[in-house]
């Protein structure tokens, strides 16, 4: 099977991570894949924030869990790297651009043996006053929409195989 297609079929979301950090060389390749995702009219509206500082990850987790009503939750599952995907609020295709970038990040990570998962609630986190304050603290200026968090690391448990695909999801006209 083609290597790319195999990667697409075998990638799974990981919800348990070992503490060791993603190697810098692998991280750079993953980020590059995110930057090469398609974007509406080629505007490249996406900004990637790489968070590896444990205190900053804890602050993000608290805000993310707060959206769920559980600020003490750990929605990043112990992942040592969190890539926050933002998109320019003025971009007509902001959500689509950010979603494509997230997909590229996860698929590139899998191709390099790095586990990943898309964690929602970035929109709510970065629309909040606390989220905006974090962006300001990190030197991120402008109006941004939070698209998602791509958590990265090494899986603490073996990946499970994909569930069988549901029938009837392709219609030919």
C-alpha cells in the first residue's frame, strides 16, 4: 500500500502519553507539515503556537477543562507538547484553514512515530478574557480564532486498530 495512504488509514487519536518530549527535529517536520496545509485563496491564515512549558500547558488545561465545567480535568492526557492552532479572525476560511493544518499535523506526527490527538475547545478558550491574556503574554497580537489543540508525544499504550468503516458513506452520482 502507498505509504501516505497507509499513514492515513492507521493514524489513531492517543489519549495517554509518556512524559518524554518530542525530539526537536521531528517537531520541526510536524510543524512544517502544518504550515503546508491548503488554505483559502492561499492566504496562509494559520498561526501555530508550540507549548512545551509544563506551567503553560497546565494553564491551558485549566482553561480548556473550565469550558467543560471541570477546571481540574486533564484534557491533554499528559502530552508533553501542545500545538495550539489559531487562524486569523478576518479570514473567510479560518476554520477550514485551521482544520486542514490540524489534520496535517496529526498525519505528519503519525508518519514519524509520534502520537497525537485533536483537542477541542480552543475557540472558547481564546475567546475568553483569560485566553486573550495568555496570547498577549505570549506576544501574539491581532484577532485570532482558536481552532484546536494538537497534542503530541509518545503513546503510553499500544494503538488500537481502526473500527470497521461504516457502509453507505459514498454515493456516486
